[in-house]
C-alpha cells in the first residue's frame, strides 16, 4: 500500500472510480506516513488526522454509490497557513498579536471544498510571510525533506516540504516575490505562480498570487481547474475565462524562447545552476525552439527600492503591536523592519514606484518572446536555521532576483525540477510566459518534465528522511 503515496491526484481519482482504492484506505496510509516523518520535517499546522479520516470515510461512501461530490472528491489537499479556513486562526507565522479564528474560507479554500478535496492540514510559513525560510516564531523550524540540515525556503515553506515529503498530492502556496517558486526549487517540486488575479486571493495585494505546489505539472494543472474560478472578494481578479487546464500538449518548434542567465544584481549564480540551465536550453533548442539571449530585467535600484517599500510597510504593521508583542517576532524581521521606521515618505514612494519599473522592463523583455527560462534561485541550498540564503537581515532579498520581477510584472511563472547538485539537492529552473498565457507556462513545463523523466524517488522522504533517522 505504501506505493500509493507516489500516485498523482489523477491516479487517485481513477483508482477511486474503479474501486481499486478507496479514499479511506489512502487516508490510512497517508496518516501513517505523515506521522512517521512530520516530527522531523515540521511542515504542518492544524493537522487533525481524525478530521481527515472522517472526511475520507464520507468520500468513500460517495464513491461506493458512484456519486462523487466533485471532481476532486477524496483527494487530499494542504493550504498555506495564510490562506484562511473558516474557524481556524491565521497567525501569519508569528506569535505576536491576537489570532482569532477566520470568519470565512478564502476564495481558493472555498473552491477546493466545492470540488470535494479533503483538507489534510494547513502548512507552515515564517513570520508575516516575509522570509524565504522555514523559520517561524509561531510554527518553529520547518526543514527540507531532501536533507534535514537544509532549509525548504519560503514563505510557502511547509507547502514545499509537504509536497516533497509526499504528504498528499495537492498543496497550495502564496507568492509575492518568489514564495511558491523558491521553496519548490529547493524542495524539487513544481511551483506555479499564475498571472496576477488568475486565482482570486483575499486579502489581495500588489504582486500577491496563490498557486499549486505539486510533484507533477499535471497535478498543478488539475488544481488550477478548481482554484482559478472567479471570486468577487478579489478586486484584482481577472475576468472569468474558459481554460482547458488538462490540455498540456504543445509543439515547441519555432517558439521564441528567451534565456536569462544573469539576474542583474543579487547573489552570483552557482556554477551547478548555470550548468542545469544550459542543459535545459539545449533540450528546447534540440526540440526546435529558437533560443534568444535576454538581458536582465532587474537593477540594483529596483531591488533596493522594493526593499525600502516592503520594510516600511512591515514596520507599519509592527507599529500596531505593543512593545511586548513586537518582542515575540523573529529578531531578523524586527531588525529589518526597524530600518523602515526612519525612511522618509519620498524614499518609500520611490521604492514603491520600482514595482512599476519592473512591470515595464518585464513587459518589454517578453514582448518579442513566447516564453523565457531562467534559474529560480542563484543558490542550491542553505542552512535550516538561516532566515535567508544570504543570512544577512539587512540584505534579505539577494536571492529573489530571478523571481520577484514577474510578481510585479504580473506574468505567470513556474518552477520545475531540472536535476540535482553533486550533493544530491534539487535544482529548479523557471519558465515565464507573457501575461495571461498561464496554460502555455504549464504546457512548456510539462514538456520539460517529460524530457526529464518521471522521478523514481518520490516522495523523497521515503529515502531522504528515513536515511537520517
């Protein structure tokens, strides 16, 4: 029965329909697996195995009557802690402040429930979602299932770790600067940031998206068929559009694919990352794509301006807390946000305007292209207890240089596993497409996934974690 943990969501649904496997049987196996490894990984919040098992039994009864309640009936799902579920507190990863239960489900939560997905758990995130790290004053430390000494990244840290560890099939993260794609890359899974507004979010904000984190592109596409439905609570949502998310076939011959090998600022790109990018480029070129070198879209001024704006915004949130409450926030976030306290209004406004500068440069770069590929992150791994790959609270965004421009530009971008380092850690690559071309991003990722072959060592916790216990 342990083999079913390797199955995709589509395989589970087919097995439920044929009665080869029931949701309750799968839930029993999954709970055993989670309880064996969660103590080492710490990916989950609001994990209630009895609630999950009861829901799986109800799903089993529906499948026995051949009357599933929706297209995802019986498929397990996790939701990032920041994505509200009615009746569950949303602590935003921090001990500071009050944590009242959420009054209602977030848009994506509601859509997944409507389609019959079963909530396994929420997943961890760092304080205020403001670190690319598994560190949290509320949740503790989340570790990377490939190697417990390393960080899963963030801020969708628990979602990336849960996907890599095989804690179910569908995981939902959020992304404002790389928070889906970075942990996906460091954990060796698929992470899709759609066009801004494609998946309604509440609360909405500049660059903020929700999207799938899964072991396969097909599962990400399946999840999009649910969460991409409209919801009026998001005033930045896109108009409803009929998209056949299951149509993952594409002919790459003649496509103009840009290659961005350097980010323009930030951390230097690791040599092993460069090699994997070159291999990916060669694959597309051999398949008939036209490869076009692309200059960086990000500048030091843009990154520093965004840093000014974000830390001033973070300080405005911390200023609402008492001094005693602020002391409960991670010290690296306090130190970073405190620098925002003294910024004058002109500098903060100029910082915000760098988001518009990124929108201009990303649009210009993609205008002659069908897609663009780049690394997800310049680095491969970093220590589990670090707040970011630089381990420098004063410069916390030196690693988001390949990801954040596409949040501000609002284009879809997907992280895919492109192989492994000499030390056996995953290396992720990013595929970006013009705004609103979400399906094309998934299609190109699916093509590359076929070239790479289906990984034989999923879920990685079966080997990685057990090898360390």
